[in-house]
C-alpha cells in the first residue's frame, strides 16, 4: 500500500480507496483543478460518465480510487438530517427580517453544521445519522406572485430585488469565503417561473417576454453573477410550451452564456420522467428525453441519465462534446468541495461535529426569530404588555401549543411553542390559562356528511370564551399548518382555515384586550381582525426558539422591526387567476389595483422614526452613472429600535405600463433612543430600466423618475426627482 493510499485512509478523504494505481494526476493537488478534472475524465468509460451524472448513482472506481455519489441534501432553514440540527425560522420569516447580514450569518451556521456532519462520517464510518455529501439544494428563490402557492414557506418574498439580496447573502454563507475550496455547493431552486403546485409536472406557464426578464429572472441572475451559486435546479414546469428540462434558452443561452454560470444544472427529482410521462405524454423515448435535456444544458439528473446516456449518444440524441462539458461542470464543483484532496488540507475539515445544535447556533435562531416578527397593528399602544400589572393571561388558539417546522429543515430539538415561551417569561407571578378553542384544519366531508372534529367544537369554544372573560389580556394564536401550505398543492382561499375566525370574534366580544398572533407562511386575508383587534403580529413559522421570540415581543423585551416581504391581500377577490403570469394584471405591490390589507414592506415598532434631509448626488444623470441617495433617520422613541429604510423608484412617464413603485434598495438599522443616523444607499441608474421587447434588451428611458424613501411601500416619508438624459 503506497503513501497516498495511507493518507486517504487515515484522514477520511473524499472516497475511501485501496490500491490506487500509479498516483494518477487527478489526485495531484499541485495541479490546477481544471487539469485534474481533465485527467480524471480521460480515464472514464462512457458507462462511468453516465454513472457520475446520476446524483444517486453507483460508486465509480477509477484506478483504484472510489468516487461515491454525492446524494445531495437540503438546508432551507437548517440541515435536513436524521439527527437534530439547529432549526431557524422558515425562509419567508427570514425574508421578513430584511437583514442581509443576518441571512449571511444564518447560512454560515447552517453550512458549518452541514460540514460538521460530513466531517463526522468521513473520519468515522460509524458516525451517527445519515451520510450525505456537500451539494445542498438551497436556497429556494422563487417568488410569491401567487399568494395561494403551497410553498411560500420556502421562499423570501414577492419582490425580485428583495429576493435577490436575500439570496446572494444566503448563497455566500453556504459556499464559504475560501478562495480555493467551497464549503458547500449551493443549488438555486427552481429555475424558473415555478409558482403553482397543481399539475406542476406538466403545466406550461404562459409568460410575456418582458415579464420573464423583469420579474421572473433578475433574482436568479443576482445569485449567479454576484453570489456565484455553483448549481441551479431546472423546475418541472414548462415556459411557453418548452419544458424547463429541455429549455436551451433558459439553461444555456441565458444562464451559461449571458450570465457566465460556471457550475452545473440539475433536474428536479424525476425531471426526465416528468418530461416523458407528463409534458410529452409518452410521445418521446427516454433516450430522446435524456439527450435533449443534456443538449439543452441540464447537466446532472437521476437514474435515467445513468441508464440512457450511452444509447442516447449512440442514437445521435447527444454529442460527446456536450456530454463531456456536463460532466466537467459537475466534477469541477466536486473537486472544489475538496472531495479528491487530502482531508486535512481542506480548511472546512476542521469544523467539529460539536457545533451541531450548539448554544451559539440556538441563540442565533432566537435572534433571527425576533427580527422576523412583524408588528402589523398596535392600537392605543396595547403592546408591549407590562408584566407587573397583570395577574392572569389567557393563551388561546390552535397554534398556542403547536410547533410547525416547515419544509426541508432539520429534526427539531426541544422546540419552544408560544405557550411555553409565555410560561418561561411570566414565571409563577402570573396565572397562565390555556385552551385550543378552535381547529386549524377545515372540517372534512365524507359522502356529503361532515366528519366531527377530534374534540367537541362548542365546548372548546365556550371554554376559550370563559378564559378570555376572566383574564387581564388574551394572546390568541391562529394560522395555517404544513398540511395546508405544502408542496404538491395550493391553497384555495386566503381565509384562515377551520373555525379560527369564529374563535377570534367570540373572544373579542368578551375581552377587548386581545393580541392576535398570525402564524402562517403565506398571506392570510383577515379584514375583521384588522378592523377590530387592537394588536396584531405576524410571527410565521419561527423555528426552535420561536415561542421565546414571540414572548420577547409581547412583553417588550425586544422591539419588533420586521417588515412584510409580500402583500397581504384584503380578500380573495383582489387576487388574479393563478394561470396569469403577467404580474401587471394586478399581482404584488407593484401592480395591485386596490388597497391591500397590509402593504409590502409594512411593519410597525414600539418606537417612532423620523426621516429627514434627503439628498441625491446629482439630479441629472446618464445611464452609466450611480446615484448616491443620503438621508437621516432618528429614533424618536424611548426604546432601542430597528427600522428598515426602503428605497423605491417610479418612472413618471413610460411608453409601457410600469409599476406604481419598485424596490431598489433597503437597509436595516438599529438606533438608540434619540439617536440619529445618516443612511447612504447606492442606486445604479441602469436599475431603472425595463425590458423592451422591441429590441430584446433592457432600456432606461430618458425622462423623469421619482426617488421614494420610506418605512413601507405605502408609507413614503421623503421623495425627490431624478432626470435621466
């Protein structure tokens, strides 16, 4: 056994190998990774190449060196593993923080835990739990054009600029900052125009060219060009009749040629099968589907690639040049992950399994949950509650003692529910009463007859009312669950499910000091809550420490500063058809026809913030300029508070329909009482462009633009004009 083999065996290197022959060049760390990849590929048979393009393929042995399939993993808000990991708030809650620095820290912690798991089993084959690789299918950067979409818990919001900023921070946190090695390989999901679950494996989204480039692609571009994401997942759906798995415009022309993507494209699970049996209704063969996918730019996939690539090549559906390019892209990422190098030479190999779920990571989860909470309403300053003047509180609602993990996170460990958080906060000095009072899930119907709920509905409601009547304050927790907002199906209404509205009304009738805490992922339409209830929070699905974070806000231990990352519509009637992909028809804050329930960017504080002294570096600019936008913000309150300063623009007169306003900058700041801070935001003039279908490119029209600064999209405090000549 030679020295190289001993090194790999003793350090738990990428693939355990015995009998490596002749010190092959692809294992020589003195060579460039590109040269090493080329050497490895020169040693592969056609069948081995096909195996390596199946993410769950068989182990390939080359000159005695074993290359194990990566097998990929997920980490939307925590590493998905068979053992507990740190669970952060779901992605939509993270989006509500509007805090890119926090998002980067969260993603860094998640990637630390992912590497720690990998390091554990690399050094010890008996290491507990599932043994996955380093390619992670996160983040999801689709946007919530359709508020009924079942996967809103997985995304950052409805705006491409906001999502782009969140996404770039997340990708950089996952992939690390080493110039030579990747910590993880981030996979952007789902490219592109993925926003409906029903028939997602065969539907075709009909998208105007302008909307494709203006709304559905900018955040992907940001995460590729600026974030340097090394992997992109092609979504199941088609765009204008072309399935994304074989969409050359999307996967090659735009992604690889225009944006310079150096990594690989992977199909969604079963992507080839959905083309054959879904989009094409078995009118094409698997060999043709595989060949067309690879030729279009889909580099990596499932078992169909391993099985059908050889015949696809022989039958002319695929060229050897494109096959080699696909494999080169996949292997180069795996080399950059350090899989073919001495284990100890990779800096991320020093991350210990001891960090998984550690106290510091749990504290960051608490911070993220606090920052995500949005104070929607606070009439007569009901909040925060002074613990010293209350003797009894009623904690009511089906969400009061429920933990909702959300999709693609980790196994929770000791998650804190709202009820537990309140008990933690008040101790023995305040009596805490609790009951569900209502059910979240709608009453099921079988053979035309309703199925009784698991408990007596009227008795539970009556119990809640009596508790509310005899309490100093009521905390009422309502929302949706992962059974309602879930991958594979979409909601049919924005109303609260079950009899939760009935519960809210009944409780409010006997006690006016009610705080409603909404715990949903997607928006809910609750006009009566806004009209009647004095204090309302949006608390999302807030992770392991969510109960403590909510309690900190309720009792004033933390001053809320989150902002809505989407529009909360007033009713179902405000929402256009789910089949409409042109957002100018009434979707999002940019084109909404009527007043929303709560606007994009909305979020109150226990402090008041004064905006002043807006200055722009030049009132007249050209297309290649960047404008410096400076203003001052002062905390007028008696508490330390956080504010998200938001910069919007509006084209005063355009030849096409433009948004009423578009987000083009934001910054979350923290201010002490009476502290004033100068804020500077940079506005590239080319970000004022729209996509002109007549020239097939973006265009900044000469003319006047409004520069709008404020606390929400409907709360503009300062404005100025900018002339583009």
